[in-house]
């Protein structure tokens, strides 16, 4: 079975990209898939913290890329993540390793990083690889897009973030990437329905970004608290991530399936 590689991208920080990467990966694993979640955000690595396994990190993707360990040794397995089928390849703490073609202990090449990800996926038999990348354009995002089957661009529900997403989609399209999809995080349904402020409807978002929607994650303050170790993930956010995961798997799932508070008024969101 061919491994499917999903790259999570954005041109703007603070849009919930890492949260989306983890949420989607968890739901793919819960659906019975073997998932390797890779943190390639060399500027702001955080997935080990979000996944609650920061004390399990021994080697990182940088170590594997530079040959200090095998690719498999840099993977935290599902016995530590606590979710069957979900493994994590962590990244070194933000800013401690730079991306460069020079071969030294403080740098790593983007090509070697991509190769390490592919080797790790093959060695653990992952059906899906989900790659979280840093915001903006850099050698790592380019290398990740080169091995990705699908790119998911994450944007929050505001004009500045959506403009940045438009630019990201355009740049990836120019590179020849054929499967680019958009996820809107912190979607404010009430503001859209009542036309309060500059919140765009879904048709306007699709038209602006020039990318089909992979999913919509409703605004949920409890989601932020959950990733800070407070409380549990809400049923609404969990269902939103599940819908996205199922759509990635090729299932025909409505954007707001199971989110009844929004689904019954969904027609107003497209106006």
C-alpha cells in the first residue's frame, strides 16, 4: 500500500496549523490508519508538547537527517502517544537547528529531512504521513511539498489570514502541485450568518483562495485550553477534525456532518 503524504501549511503564524495537524492525525489513527505525524516546524516546534510526549523525545528528525540515529529511532511510537496507530517524529526546539546545506552539528539540509521522513514512514509501515511545517516560504516547506500528495493550507476566519492563504495556494499551484485544499480554523458561524464584521461566507472563501475546502473547524475556545492541558477536547472540534480526516481518506462527508448547531443553518453560510 502506498503511503499518502499530507502537508499542513500556512503563510501566517497563529492560525492553528499544528493543532489541525494533530487533530487530523488523531482522527486518522482512530479510523484505523497507521499515521506518522512529523514536526518540521524548525522555527517553532511544538507537536511533542501538544501530544504530551515532550519527556519521551530522545532523537529528532534532525538527528535522523544527519545520521546520528536511524529514522525509526527518531520516532515516538503509539505506545507513548497513547493512541493506537499514531506515531510522532519530533523536531528540535525552535531555532536550535538551522536549515543549510553545510554539514555540521548545528544545521541540516532540507533534502535530508525529507528523506528521513520517507525512511521513517517506510520503516514503521505508515499508511499516512502528516507533516506540520512552519509558516511562510522556506526550504523545508518546499522539500515537504515535493514529497506531499496533498497540501492542506490552514487559515483562520479573518481577511488577513485568508489573503495569506490565497498567496500560499497560488505559490504551490505555480510549483505544479495539483491537490491543494483549504481548512478554515476558528470559523465564526454566527458572525457569518448575521453579517457582523468582515467575516466571509464559504463561497467567498473558496473563490478567494482558489482551493476547495477540506474542512471547517468552528471557533472553540475550549480547544486552545485543551492543548494547554486544561479539560478535554470538545465534541464539536473532535467531529470537525474527524470530518476532515474522512474527507482526506476519500469519503464523501459534508463539511458540518455531526455538528448540528451549524449544519441546520449551513445554507446561510454560503451566501
